[in-house]
C-alpha cells in the first residue's frame, strides 16, 4: 500500500472568492499580516503498490481536478 | 513575505462522505487499486515575515479548521 496526496488549487488567474473572504475576515478577527489566501482541496489516497504514476495523474487530471480552473499535483508520501 | 500551507483534513474517526463517494466512483470509471480516499482542504497563505508560528497555529485552529471534526497542519514552504 502506498499513500498518495493530490493537491488541487485554483489556477493563479482564477478568482478565488473563498480565499478572498478569508483574507478579508482575518483583520477583523485580529490577525494582521496575511496578504493573500488561496483555498483548494487536498485528497489523501491509499493505493495499491502496482498503481503507477501515469494512472495517478489520470485520476487527478480527469476526476479530482477541474483542469479548466484548477491545477493539480500528485505527491507520494 | 513567507509562503505557508495549512492542510485541514477530516479526523480519522470522522466519516468522510466525499472521500467515500470518490472511492466508490473510481472502479466504475475504470480505476482499480484505490482503497481509500479522504478529502480535505488546502490553504496557501502569503504572510509577512513577522507573523510567527504561534499566530499561524491560532489562525489554523480557530478559523481555518473545525477542530471538532478536523485536524490541521501548518507547513512553511
């Protein structure tokens, strides 16, 4: 068994209203010094050892991320 | 400026219906070998250099994560 993390983040050129809401709220809550927040998704997968990087990339690209607006990264732990 | 990642994941003992939906869907889509998926959130923050680890922990714990059901981890990039 291998442990794999897939990070999915909004592309840099895409507006991220959730992240902007957090940036706006932090000063009101007393936290200064945070100038930008982007919110994305993190998937932790348990996969068989025979699942290759190609298949993981296909899962991330075609299924976990919306590649029109999101970029993804696969990391084996 | 420093770049900080906050990962927020459902606690191990908490059901994760989104992750379970993905586990159930992958075989139907032709991907075998994925035995578990947990879905969480990833926040990427731009913070001033004078923002300390204590403040980042407070932001993660009190604001980005719901500590009743989620665990969090702060990583400086």
